[in-house]
C-alpha cells in the first residue's frame, strides 16, 4: 500500500503536468497577441472595427489607416485583401448608402451624389447607385417632406411658405425645378395656397 500511494500521486502529477502543458499550449501564442502589433495587424484590426460599426468606402478606410500612421503600402495591401474577400465593396456601399439616406433622411439625388463623392466613391459607382433612385419615388419622397413641414406652417403667408418649403427641399438635394413644382402642387392641394398671390421667392 505504501508503494501504491506514490504511484497514484505520480500518475495524478503526470496527468496534472500534461494538463499544465495543454493549458500552456493555448496561451503560447498570447504574448504575440498582447505584445506590439505589426503594422498589418493594426491595419486589419482597425478595418474590422470600423466595418463592425457600419459599412465604409475604401477611401474612408484608407484615410483612417493613414491617420493612424499606417504606411500607405501596408494600408493598400490590407485593404486589397478585404476587397478580394468581398468585405469592402464601393459599388455595394454606394447603393446601400443611397437607399438608406433616401428612405430615412429624404435626401435627393444631388445631395446623395455629393455625399458619396466626398467619401471617395468613384464616379461610375456613384452614378450606378443614383440610378437606383426611381424618379417617381424621388418626387413622392419630396411630397412627403413638404406635407410634413406644412403642418407647422399654417400661420405663414403664401410667399413665406413657398420660400421655406423650396429652401428645405433644396437643402435636401432636390433640383430647383422639382422643388418648385412639388411645393406649388402641395400648397394647392392643401388649400393653403393663395391663388391671388403670384409672387415667387
């Protein structure tokens, strides 16, 4: 019995050592992860974090990497891998941006195009994305904006209503011709337009 005890302890110790080895095997690479990152790792982690928040254009991501003092060659190389994997796609980004901003913010094509160009999206992708905005849908969205705004403008005269409504649509990126037409029609339909007042803003 006196000899079995140590053997059992030895076996337990052996299994414990093996467990310790296995336990050390997992974190074996951890010092590298916790230690200083390579520029490629920093760039990759930055891109993943930004994409987790929302979709981004390649130009947006590149500018962010350069601000973090990532070398241009490293930034371009890392971004190309994301492009090849389909995780960064300017055409898809532009289309999604246009649909979301048009639907939720009521922006017209002019404003949408300005935003995409400012984000560094190439012209062909911008034009393709803007083409997804149906002309009738754009007009209807403008009408919705005017109707909503009209609810708080009952005390204003016809000229002031016209000026403010057209200005609102212009700031949203609608063309001047479309803005005047939609506002005039909505004022007439609402009964708020004064037919004797032909002044224009």
